[in-house]
C-alpha cells in the first residue's frame, strides 16, 4: 500500500528530475515552442517541493491536490494548468484514504489523464504530453517499470509526428522531427514514480 510519504517522495523525485533535465526540456521546446518549458516546470516543481516541506499533507490525495495547486499558481504557459489538473484530479480521485493500492493509483491517474485531455483537447497522436501519459497509464496495470518504459517510448514516438495541439501546432509540418517537450517531461514524472516505487519495494 502507498501512503502520503510515498507520494511526497514521488513529488520530490520529480522536482529533482525536472531540475536535472530543465535545460534539455527547454532545448526541446526551443524549435517548436516558447523555449521556456524547462524553466517553467523547474519553477513549479521547486514550489511543490517547498510547499510539501512546509505542510506535509497526511493522505496521498491531499499531497497531489496541494502539488497541483502549486503548479497552477506558479507555472506560466499551458503546462501549469495541464500538470496542475493532472495532479489535482488524480488526488481528488484518490479521496481521503490514508493508504491506496497500486490499482487505486492507476485508476486515479487515468481520471487525471482524462481531465487533461478534456482541458487541452488533445488525444494520442497530437504530439503532446498525452502521448506519454496514455501509454503509461495503460501499462501501470502491469507494473511501475512498464509504465516508465511506455512513457519514455511514447515521448520518443512524438518525434516524427506533426503537432495538432498547443503552440507547436502553429508550425504545421515544421513541427515534424522534434521530440515533444511536454511528452518528455511527462515521461520524467512517470519515471520518478517508478523510481519511488522501486525504492519502496527494494
């Protein structure tokens, strides 16, 4: 079973990963976006880490709702509302339980991904974070490691796609040949989840 401490460690691991990869995310965003994805997410997840150090919510759902709220209030551009919605909706789906199962998390995360698709209007194949999140949620029923692999493969698979949503869609065919930064950062979030689970079970 997964408790609030597990979810705090997941968010802290994500913050560390985004900090490490911020320059790469911005480099990916440079040719097809506003060249600020890495810096925006770094600012957001730094705020999440600080908030969790101050507040320490005592349920998994409350950890994710707090994290989502921080991202919405501190991250500019589209990624703040999208990541904020993902975490808040997942947290709300987990409810007030003190501990949740792997299956509970998989179901809640699917609700979160559905909320992101509704908010952003994106579907798989549109060259967005959804291309990493949908396969990850599908694979989470098998294992955390499978979810990580699926997310990373989904992010890589955005390279040959033409963007149909978001800032990159304005470029039309010129968006082809660039890996989507949102899918890449979504894969970091899923990888941090897998790392946290391996640390817990190990």
